C-alpha cells in the first residue's frame, strides 16, 4: 500500500521511530497536547473526576476540570519523512510514578509541560527524567490569565540546567504545540551517540 506524505495514517518505510514521554503535573494540558499534535486518533484514558478524587487531587484554581487521565494518552506524529514520534502522555499525580517509570522503558526523551501558575508542581516530572538520565525539554503551556515570566526567571525557578531547552507553546494549537517536540528531537539528535560496548 502506498504511504504518501499526504496520508498520515501510515508510517513511511524509512522512518525512525522515537518514543517520547509527555509529562507534567495534574491538569497542565498533557491530554490536550497529545490530542492536538497526534495525526492519528489519540488513545485517551480519561475518566470523570469523583468526589473521592477531589480529596486526593487539588483542584484549587482549576475551574472546569472534570476529568483526569487514569493510565496514559497515546498519539503519533510524523515530524519528517524519517522521524516518527510515538507520544506517551503520563498522568501527573505522584501516585502514578511507578507507571511512569514503566513508560520510560525505551523512551529517548521527555517533554515537561509547565503551568506558570503552579511552577513548583513541575519538579516531580523533571526529577523523574533526570533520574532516568533522559534528555528533556521544558515547555511552558501558557494559559489565559497566567503570569508570564522571562526565560531566565523560569530557569531559575525550575533550577534548570543551561543546556536544557525551554520553549513556550499553546497545547491547543498544533503548530505551536509541535514546537516543543521539534525542540526536544533537535536536542536528542544533537547529543553524542554513546560508544558501543566492547
């Protein structure tokens, strides 16, 4: 079957598959992000929030949040004829950390979404990727009415290393959201390849 560039249901034969995680705190826009950039119908595992969940998940300042991811989101995006990303959006609550560790198997890097109204809630995701020694890009998902800081202040607040990319995006807009993935893949490809074991 011919897989032309206009038909994104099929992966080009020469494409390299890259597994990427999309991490971040609860309600930062991970499900929206994966759904926006995916060229296939994304798999979602969202469930309605319950009263019991409200006791565990802080909904302060999150008007209108009625669902939460209970396993993962999955999508696919072709960045170039030879690079196809498989996106795994993980739930942001700490009780899912064991599952996130499992999702890291075979991943080449991660995109950490940040909400400037709750910057401190992003540390867990960054720590998980750093502990796994995976490259990552921090992507500020700018919400309407959220404070905007300059890059230096954000890097300082997140104690980010200078070599970690930082981008601003809107997870609801495909071209904007893809910039986070392009930044991450560019960083992954620019890293020296590890020496083969002898």
